[in-house]
């Protein structure tokens, strides 16, 4: 209880600093916070380091692993500060974000939307992922995302307010029935629905991620099979402090077998392989602080 209360006041303090600091000072402030978090957040620091060691094994040295983890903490801190700052900036924000975030692969999105079934866009907690749907909507592709808030309702409220101030659409992940219903309505309008499919779901589909079985959400595959909406992937890559590039991939082409269980597995395996490809290329962009392989305990219970 005390830790949660302290966390709330820390978030309120950060929100105050984001509002008053100019962008240059805010960037320095976020880097300082990231270093502090890396030092005091033993649980998440160790999880990130262990996940990186297990994923890259002999591919990266200990100093390289530590550098990636440090950069990740900076990415998370600056991404949250950057998005929140946008929500409170005055002036022509639309033009500013258009100039700062390029889009690669629009031709795949256009072709997919021409089928008039909507588009399922699979993404990950990678880079400043909150800005993907915002930027695509600006470009003329109405986009929405399934969003699950923080465990602390007060923290979630701060982030919800930020998204609302920016005009970023989102569908609450819970209650599930309502979330699915809203998602289906959104796709039926031939819009883009972004799903984040890179975190553990112990009861989900187990596919390899960095060579180890990882419980993965069935949502993207189920929606694809139900709606026939093309399934693409998208990732936002940070090019510099303020500049990004959204990369949209070609549609995932999985030959359906007619067996739902097998098809769900094959589709999930395909987009997970794409996520791994981007994480390998930009390791400091992905949230290694999440226990992605937690579900392995279910597959291999300790006796």
C-alpha cells in the first residue's frame, strides 16, 4: 500500500515536471530518471538483464547486455515523457508530429484496406508504441488500439487523460466481451485496429520467441479468422531524440488448414517471428522488463 501510494505521488511529480520543463530539459530529466530507475528498480533491472542474457546467449557480451538494458530504461522514460509532453504542447501539434514521424509501408496498408474488411495491425511494446495509431490517423487511416491500463487505477487515469488530450482512440481490454464487440464494429467500418501481442498470456498459444516457448495472445489470430481482415505488423523505430519511423510490413500470408487450433498456432507463430526479427534488430526498443516467458512454468511445473 505504501509503495503504491509513493508510486502515485511520483507519477504526479513527473507529470508536473513534464508540464513545466521545456523539451531539452525534459529530455535530460527523463534520462536522469531512467538512470535512477535502473539503479533502484532491482526487480525490473535484473529481469531485463536476465531476459537479455537468455535471449542473446553468446551473441552479446555482458557490457553489451548492460548497455542495451540501460538504453531500454531511457527509451521507456523518454517515450512516456515525450507522449505526455505532446498532450500539453501548444501550437500546430499535427504538423509537428507529421514532421517527426515518417511512415514506411503505406502501400501495404492501402492494398489491405482496399479489401474493405478493415486491417488488424499487430505491434509490440516497442519504441514509443503509443504514437502509432495517432500518426496513422493523422495520415488518413482511422486507427484504434486495445489498451490495458496499469494495475494502479490512479496511474491508469493519468495515462488515459494523456491519450484523451491527444485524441488517441483506445478500446479498454476489459471487460473482454465489450472489447471484442467494439473491435469488431471498428473493423467493420474498414478501419485499422492495433493489437499488442508481445506479452505473456499463460493460457494462450505457445510459440517460440528467442528459442523458448512463450504464451501468446490468441486475439489477432481469432479476429483474423472471424473477420477475414488482413493481418499486418507495425513497429515504431526511434531515429533520434524527436524523430521516429513507423514500419508497416506486408500482410501475413498463412495458408489455412481449416483446423482452427492449427490455424491459430500458425498465424501466432508467424507474427511472433516478425516481432522477434524487429527486437533482434533494435534490442533496446523492446520492453525486456516484462516476464515474457512466465508461462513456461505452466509447461514445466516444478515438483
